[in-house]
């Protein structure tokens, strides 16, 4: 996927990649947000799959089921969805860090 590709089109599977600093724990929560811009700003997300790998570290994958519109004109009328698959203690720690 590159220049000229139309992301977020009906029926497409869009793949994104990036680099970041090493993490000491697998990804267990996401905040997925649309900026609500463009002529067809609403989009439906089935799921997000995060794969993390690094040098001398095992690969980890986490599936976040979304099944929700990110739009202001469609239920639930929100541009953000948060999914937290963290274990109970990690959820409490994650919520503290959001404050």
C-alpha cells in the first residue's frame, strides 16, 4: 500500500506499519480515533490486529475486536473507540496512566 492507495474503503483490509521504542510488555490496549475529516469521514472497523517484534524478542500478536462505526452520524455517534484486553491488574495501571 502506498501512494495513491485509498485507505478505509469498503471491503478493504488496510495494513499499517511503524517503528517505535522497545516495550517491556505486549500491547494490550488501543485507542482508535478518526479525525472525522474528508467527504466520507465515517468508517466501520471490524478489528485491529497488532503485531510486535524486535531484535532478540519473541513476536507477540493481539487482536482487538471493534465491530463499530467511527462516525458522528452513525450509532454510537463517536470518533473514538477504546479496547482494553489487559489483565485486571494491568487495566488498573493503564487507567491510572490515562488520568
